[in-house]
C-alpha cells in the first residue's frame, strides 16, 4: 500500500497555502514528511483544503496543520465514492489524527444486521456482542457524510432502522421504510407476507452491494427487473424501478470501485481523458464537422403535461462539469408541452449569447431527429436517445458503449437533473402562491 502514497504528488504547504486545486469531489491527505497524519473527504477539494488555512482553527486541527509538511489529493466522481475510498484509506493507514478520539471515543460505522428484517444502522461501536451483523462498513470519520449517504440510499432502496413494533413507523408514511417490517409482521396471509419480506430483503441486499462498491451489478439487476415488468405490461412498477435506476445513476456514475483508486490515484483524470478520446474518435468516424472538442453543452426540456415548461443548459469543459456556465430557461412562447418548439426557442436564445457566454464546440440534445433539427445554429449537434442509450448523428443511430457512453450519458443525466430541479422549483412556487390566495 506504500505504493499508493508514493504515487501521490506532494504539495509543499510549509510556507503557504496550496494553489490550483480542483473543485471536484475527492480525498485529501496531509503528510508529516512522507507519513500520512490525516485523511479526509471533500465534495469540493479546493474549498475544503483551503479551509485548513483559515486563521481560526480548532486547537486539534491547528496542531495537525502545524505538523503537516505536504498535502496530496485523489479526485473521484461523486460523494459516495469519496466516502468509501476515505474509509478504505483510513482503515489501511490509520493516520494519527483520524484515530484521535472524538465524541465518545469511537468512530462511526454502517452496520447491516442479520435478522428476518435486517436493519441498516449508523453506529459508534462495533463489538462481537453488539449486533448480530450481516455486514459492516467503516470506520468513517464524518458522521454528517455517513448520514448524507444513507439518506440518499434510503431514498432509492427504502429500509428500516428500527426493531419490529406494534405499529408502522413514521418513515413508512413518507416512503423511506417501505414495506415497513412492523406492518409486514401483522399480515395474516402467508403468501402476501413472504412476498413483502422478499421485497424488503431485496432492498437490503442492494444497499449492501452499493456500499461494497458493486454499483454496476445492482444497476444490471434493476434493468432486468424493469424489462420483465414492462413485458408483463406492469408499467407502474416498471416506472418505479426506472426511477430507482436514474437516482442510482446520479449518485454513483461513473461506477469506479475504491479498489481501482487504490491501484491508480490518477484514475479520475485518466478516465476523463479516455472518455474524451473515445468520443472524439466516434464523432470523427461519423464525419461530424468540428475542429476541437473542449466545450460541450447539453440541453433538456422538462414540463408536466405541458405546464411550467423549462429547459436546462449544462456545460462540460474538457470532460468535466463547469457549473458557472449552467443556465436555466423558462419557456416563453412554445405551448402545450411541444418539445420541438421549446427546443427551437432555446436554440435561438442560446445563439444570442455566443459573444458573452462563449460558443460550444458540440451540442447534445436529449432526444432524436426532431430535437436536433430544432437547433438551426452553426454548431455541430447530436442527440441522445434512451432504452438503450444511443447517439443520433445525422441519420445514424449508434449504440453507445464503454467510455464514450459514460461521458455522454453523464452529460445527459446532468442536464436532465438540472432541468427537473428548476421545473420542480416552479411547481412548488406555484403551489405556495395558490395556497396564499
């Protein structure tokens, strides 16, 4: 494991704060000489590392910074990867300032119990007699990070953190403990009871796999289940699983287990370079007219039965999201949820800002030929269609695989998320205003 530390470039912090730090999720390591003394995670590496150079620090933190000679970092793609990699590195190296006592002298673990209805718990102490355990993860130094990740997972795969009681819990009423073990235990029909218990345990298994870094296997399992339900014309259940896949994609894409980072701490940068290279080769193969591919923009339209139509523009520069160039559009002219007219309106408004916002090298639209034709501007435009993901270039429909798929679908998913967020904001605002009438 010493190899990993040797690979990390060291930034000397003895005389001044570091510069040119990335604003992405990742792991950072403070060293005294070549020995790690603290490992942490960050959603924004630059903001987090620079915070250690503020004038007002807690005594323990001030001592750690006074001892540190160097800082290094490993970039990752999302908060969940950062959390799992942080725990892995702390477990391997046991840096002194990570194991210095805090709170009740015990680090935080995620525990999954081995019961008829397994529970998912965040606990401070694990001993042989504490819990009948199926699995455990950690230690994690940050309770806020653990609870944040568990909230995200619970929103995708509902689970229980309580013992069976006489009534269903509060979380079951908001869909976060579903089906609730307390409710299942009271059911008399054995077949119904067994089916619900099976569904509950399936959620626990998937939580366990995600926390183990096995994201791809969980997604493939969900895809198969969704396709079976769709073939059976159970479209409502199929839609719910599709929503699970989209949420899982958002918190885990791309799927890079912590083992990969342990072998190559530059994996984030290498992955982006490979994704950009494969996409360039693909676009060249289909003779798309572009000279460079630094700035990619993606547009998506969101509405609810034609109401409150909005669009998003997200920007990736050199393969990375650059949020200072994200934009929302409130559709003004297009009516009735016409996606083509909406996209055409957005295209015109975007072209009016080439001078002040900058001009993209490539535009991706969420859709097919209709959405592509709406962009009558002097920039190469391609579409991305779903189920399966495929790129639309002219009259060609190209099934995406590998690194090119990761990049294009990541861009599309980010545009979709950004559009839906604005759309939900407008709907919430409308409901609030209606309630005040």
